[in-house]
């Protein structure tokens, strides 16, 4: 995975800079800040001034929700339920891809705030 990241033209994700890359730092001396990245969480935070959950965006934008949360994946790991973790991760990647594609195509994403109101944030990234 690290070799693939080093060769990538652009890595698109949601919280990969602050989470995924930090996890990978434990397995390599590679400087992950050198990876060209579009972290949608960072971009939305920069625009709104606060972080959003991927689930808030995916529900309001796509009408679908994540199958679980990261803490659930930790419990599954402790229980040896690796198939559940794999399924969760694959669906999470699919939602991330669809959110990015929607933002690139429509130049906006929708999200639900803590009061349950559906709001819109304009984004400017390429497909």
C-alpha cells in the first residue's frame, strides 16, 4: 500500500491525512506529507470552520449511510470478525468515492447539522 501511495498522482479520501497516514507511519519511514492528497474532511473543515462526519454528508448528499462506525470495527477486530471489518471498509471506500464524485460533478455537498437541518457546502475539486 505504501508503495502505491508513493506512486499515486492524487490520493482522495476522508480523514486519510490525520488518521490513515498516521497509522501507516508506524510501518514506514516514508514522509506521508509528500503524498499528493485531497482530504475531503480537511477541505470541508477549511470552508466551514468545523469538521463533519462522512455519514452526515453521505446521508444528506447521497441518501445512504455508513454500515458502522470505526469503533465498531475495533470491537469486531477484538472478536476476530475480520469479514465484517472488510465489508465495512469496502462500503466506506465506496461512499467516500461517491461523495467525491458528487462534489466534483456538482461543486457542492449537502450535510445535516446538529439541529437536523440540511445545509450545503460549496466545494471546488476535480473529478
